[in-house]
């Protein structure tokens, strides 16, 4: 499994506080069945600033520590970028990092609202060949009230990333209900942990996949796993199924994989 949204880098945001925490998170990831993850520290959120070059340096240091401690986990660089008015200029200044050097970028909206220029940002980034992924939209108050606004963002070229803890009730019943609704409606493309701490905010990726398989079937899980792999390989993500289309999609997935092997 691959986790594309984590806060494993030590001491640079509200995730791991030191290298010991980072190593504990890495061990927990391996125990959960995760083979690779992307470090996505907060950037430009009004509290933390972690430019792309700095994140890359921190990832290299963590890779050395993982090798020294013989922890079999691949770590890639990324950011969780708060949507802000200077974002496109920041991209031009090489301050922003895509996920694992791919065409995909992880964007975070404020928890209370959708930025007024959100569709414009998605459009501009898409024109530049960058595919925005919206981090945990189920935790955005405006999306909770008006899920069609997330649909508009996806139709404009974005993807949706769900947090495991949302699906499993870690943020309360209202967010849990909305999380399952967004998955059911085909508005989520990737499941990730947003892990911050081994106890308070761990990974729970395997648990979330098992629950999804039980509730919606294997097609959903295969979608999310394939899309996480597509980010690492910088290939096209698969459109997400809705609940009504999941069985039909699974048959298509099997046919496609068989054809690729042939």
C-alpha cells in the first residue's frame, strides 16, 4: 500500500516532533502494510512554511535514518499546500512541491469554507499540466453542506483525497457520514492517512480499506490503491466509481490489467 498524505518529517509542522517520532511513525506504517509514503508537511497555512527545496532536504535525511535503522519504507517529498492568493506565483518561484515529483499536487482548503477562486486555481494549474488533489474535502464545512461544490472542482480537473480517520469516525459522526457519502457518490479518488502521531493520528489505512471492501466492494479499494500507485509512478489516475457502478468497474479493471499483461 502507498500513503500519499503524511506528516512524518520531524519538527517542521504539527506532525512528528523529533526523529524518534518519525521512526516510530515509519515502523507503524510498515506494520500497517504500507511500503511507501509521501511526506506532506503543511506549507503556507499561516503557521508553517516549508518550501520545496527544504522538504526535499528533510526527506533525504529521513531516508538515511530509515536505512540506518533498517526500516523498509520508501519516503518521497511533497507538501500539503494551503490554497492562498499567491499560490501561482509561488509555483513559478519553485516554492511548491508536487507529490513524489509527479504531475500531482496536494492542496488544502480552509476548514470553514471554499476559497472564492478555487475553480480558477484548479483551471490554471491544470493548464500548466499540474493535477490538483483536494486534501480531506469531507472536513470542509462548505463541502459538508454543499457536496455539489466538490463535484464542480472535480469536473474542473481536481481529484478528492479522503482521510482514513474520517471514514472510521475519528472526526465525529457528521464527518463520518459525509465521508461515506462522498465515496458513494464517486467524488473521492484516493484514501490516505494524514498521519501525525502513532497514537493520536495513526495510519489505519488497512482498516479503512477493509471497511470499504465490506461496505462497497472490492472495486472501490482497487481504485484507491491503483490511484495511489499512479501518483508515485506519475501516471494517469483512474476515474472513481460510484456505488452503483462499482461491480461494473471491477470487471473493467480486471479486463484492463489482463490486457496490459498481454
